[in-house]
């Protein structure tokens, strides 16, 4: 069977399905969508696994106070959980980010295309995402709540970066 790789509801490369439905039909549909997305881009799924592996490695390396020799805080466990959830929620169409730990213990994800084409998110422990983007001479920054889905503003900035 051949499956179309374009979501029918959203004609957007950053479509993120949710699994809020409780009925048997909703669960079956959710399984189908997940399967379809995996079939569409297996290489992107491998990349997401690489980002997750980097997150796990950095979490271990930066788990104690002063891990950088300049007084950095250890990785905040809640920030780690939120960053893991964020990476897993990224659509398979999005290039994998570089993962880093900030001195305050938060997790940063960065997409760096060239010196003046960069987008970065810092994931806090209270479902908070702080972001900044540099697009040639233009800048964007802000703070968003990270609930069930990655906020639209984050996808808008990623779209701006890659377009």
C-alpha cells in the first residue's frame, strides 16, 4: 500500500499530530498517522535519535555543579525532560538541532546555517521556551509556553530560517 506523505488537514511542513483522542477510532487513527510519518522520512527519525543521544550524553557530562569550570549549574532534570519531549515532538521534516547545556542548567537547541542565519531555543523547567533568531539583518526573540505541542511561533521561526 502506498501512503501519501502530506497531512490532509494541514498543508504545512511543520505539522505535528497530537494524540488527545480517547476512542478506539482516535487511537487507531493516531497509530496510522505516526506510522505514515515514519514511512515518509526514516532518515529524519535517525537524526532525531542522534539529537536525543547527544542530549543523554550531555546530561551525564553536565550533571554536577561547576561542570564547565566557571560555576555552571548541573542539568536541571525538568529542563532535560522538556528538551527530550521537544526533540521527540519535532516533525521528521525538520533538520536536527545541535544540543547544548546552558550554564544555568537549561538545555539549548540550535539550528545554525551560516553566521547570520541562526535559530536557538532554550528549554526551561516550567514548560517555558525562550528563543532567538538571527536572519541576516533581522532578529526575532521571545518566550513561549510549551504545552502539548511545540508553539506555532517556534515553527514560524524555523520556517523563516530554512526558507
